[in-house]
C-alpha cells in the first residue's frame, strides 16, 4: 500500500548524477542511468524512509530554464518546472568535477525565487579533480550544502538527515495518509495510448504524450482519488518482443514494465482497436498477467477509428482465446474522444473490490464437494476428493484445498473448480490462485 508524503524533488542540469542519487536513495524504483543526456524523461517517484520518517522522492528530467524547439524535451522541461514548484524540499545537484556552469547559476537563481527549501548537493566528490572546484559552490548562496558521491554512497546519510530535518516542520494530512485501495498498471505495446489514458485519469498531463513510440521510458506513478478511495496508477514503457529490443534503453523499458507489474494488483491492457486484431505479444501479455494473478481489464483504445468490418475481424481473430477472454473485463474506449474513459475508474474500483473479496470457508467447501457429486473426477480409476476449502488470501483470491491426493489436481481439474466458483460469484476480471495440499 502506498501513502502520499511530503515531496522531495531532485533537480539539476543534465548528466550531473540525479538518477544515480535517486537509485542510491530509492528501495523499490530504479531510474535509468545510461551515460548520455536526456535519458530520464518522465519523472519517477518512490517513498524513502530515514530514521522512521517517510517522504516521496521524485527524480525529474534534466531541468533547464531555456525553451527548446524539440517538442518532447520542451514538455520535459515544463513538467520538471511544475514539479519543482510543488516540492517541499529541492535537492539541487551539481557536478564537483566541473564546477559551476552558467546553467547551474540559472537554476540556482530560479530556486532562490521559490518558497521551497533548497539543499545544494555537490556530487562526485570522489573524483580527483573535484577538490579544485568545491569552494566555488558556496557562491550560489544556498545555506544548506552537502557534499556527496552518489556512486559510492559517500555523504548520503548526511544528505538524508538534512532532508528530513527540513521536512519535519511540515505535516501530512489525514487525507494524504490514506492507503491505496489497489495498485493499477497500464500495459501495452508502444503508442497504443497508455500515456494519454494516464493523463485523462489523472486529470492533467502527468505522462509525456507524443506520436513517437517509446516516449515513456520508465514506470510513472500517480495517486488518483475516487469514491473517497485512493487508487495508485502506474504508466509503463511499451512492451516489445525481446527480439525487437536492440538498444540498451529499450531493454530497460521492458524490465521497468515487468518490475512494475510485479507490484500491481490490477492490469489495464491497452490495445489498438484500429489494427483489428490482438497481436501475439498482447495475448502473451494478457496470459502472463492473469496467470500471475493480476486482475485484468482489456481496453480496446482508438475505438473511434473502428468500423463494422474491423469489429467482425476482431471477434473472429479472438475466438481461439475465448477461454481466457470470457473471464476478463473488456471495454471499448477512445482517449481521443474520451469515449467511456469516464466509466473506466468505476470499472477499476469494482474490480479492486472483487479482487479483495472474501468467501465463507464453509460455503467454499460445500460448493466444491457438491461439484464432485454432480460430476465426479477421476485420476485413472481413483476418485478425487475435496475434504475442505479455506480462503487464505485476497488480491489475489487464494484458496487452500485440502484433498485426498494433491498431485491428481492438475490444471484441468482446478479449472473445473474455478468455473464452479465463477458460476455462483461475480469474478469478472479476477484470477483465482489454488494451493492443493494433503490432510496433515
């Protein structure tokens, strides 16, 4: 479960070690750290604890005060500025190897104009040439200055303590402390509309949107309030077949998405309805998510581009996979026209509730035993027997089945019991996890 805390934002010009610092402080989320400018585009966030005090740490794209003609880089710049303005504490990272550059002075002047507390973080002090420039940084006029090496962890404890000391004057509200009902992840191939959907759900441009595949390079998380509940939504990099991953950054995009999926309760799989079919990669992703016990909604986006012929084509192409698709929530949307997007969070909310529901152990035992009376199952000539059933988990729903011989309960036998439970309960979009044991 995630909580919203005070915001600590890492800023600085490009390639000063912001992502390395984020990775040093973050436990669960890792920023991309390839050695060239502009690797971090969307800002990423993780909750960091120091001496029992928690705060949200945010890594921005390299901040610049100068406008650029590059549409994506300009979007990055504007968003980074907005995030910095909303921060409680800013970690302004500079490079001790090269000293103060004109761009550092511009950023420093901008930070002095804000009400946020700024800690000047002089990074890379482990470099032999750093001592030559260290004295320069006091000229920037920031009262709080910490020297570190993010790569080697030197001075990081001092930085954390200084950060927490700055934050302790602020208080989080009860509303900020609310736990998330569930964690939702947006999945799909590049350019199917994940970032556009994220922006619509969050009611502002949280992810960078452009008609260029691969714009989102890292998992991006936002907390959305709905029905007086908090739901955490994560936008991910587009999933591609491994054989089409050529550049290192593409490979990291895939890893980032799968890591985010591990922590999710619900997956929203977006596909481009105008293509008229589910690709092999999308089907594999749907199977993978459901088999790993993630509740799943299949979203056909760009439905404003779909005519009758394409609808029939989709129906024909998906028939072989009805055994999975009939278990899922399926919805047609258009991020462009916003068709059905307003109904989506209701679907997600209800799915989260179903994913977390509990059953009576006695009713489960009776249901499965009666199912074997109506249709006995055998392993060779030996009858399968269920002695009792107990629910041992939610999100996903996990059922412990005590049976006469666990090894006789294979996928087809468990599918039979799953169908019995689905027949009497609303489990649309919800996976069921079975654990079969012998009476001990």
